[in-house]
C-alpha cells in the first residue's frame, strides 16, 4: 500500500501498528484532514505538530507519545521562532519551517539541571521559566489551566462524556508540561558564550 495523503493514515492502515496506537492516531488523522486542506493551519515546525505527534505515539506508545505531542503543541506558539533563532537551530531549506525533531542528537552543557526543571514543573510553567523560556512557561501554564478548568466545569455539570474526556486531556497536558520542563533544559538551553 502506498503513502496516503494524510501521513497518520499510513500508520493507521499499517499491520505493524497495535490497535491501541491506532486509537491514539485517529484524532491526528481527523485533524490532518482539516489542516492539510486549509492554509490557515500551516504548522511552523518541521515535522508538523500532527506528524510529530503521530511519530511520538508510534515510537513511544499512546500515553508517553501523547505527553510528548502535547508538549510540542504548547511550544507551537508565536514565540517559537524567537527561541529557535536565539539558539541558532536549523530551518528547513525548502519552506523555512523550524526543524524540531522528537529527539535531538546534541548534548548541550549548562549549569541548569533537567532534573530540577522536572521537579519545578509540577507547578506548570516553572520548569520552562527555570530554563529561560519564560514565554513558553506562560503558554504551558495557560494550557494546563485551560484543560483543567474545562475538566472541572464538565465534571461540575455532571457531564458523563465530557467530564472524563477533559480530565484525561488535562492529565496528559499536565504531564506534557512536566516533560516540557525537562526537555527545555535538556535540548533548548541557552549556552553562555565564552568571552575572549
């Protein structure tokens, strides 16, 4: 079978992908049908957030992959190009998108600890603040607040479908923020240049 127009479909139709992963890929496949047919939803990253999320679920499973995907969605904000340029990260030649793989092959030395950042991230946004990515920290805090308040009001209104759904989304988003604090200090650290 050939490559589908929607990359997530290629994974969904693969016989090598478990049914649990296919369930996690289904919302991404639906989103790609919207985003691939409109110029309003072009992603600034390469790979795009939907392809990044599909790859994360394929590589790490539905729970861990979803956490990785939500962390990327939080970083896909208007400040991403500022941080990307500041760190002198690469751009994709043919369309200028910000290259951001799931795992970087770089090991940046810094005095800041990814473990401390992870611990601080139990307060949403604090780990990214510690990494120097204050604007991403604010976005992380806002994202966790938005999903948590949606879960709270759905449960308060005793909605049997939306309550558990938003509670699950809030949990994944929260742990995505914890992962984001670690990732910000592991891969996106601004290294001070030595003075000559």
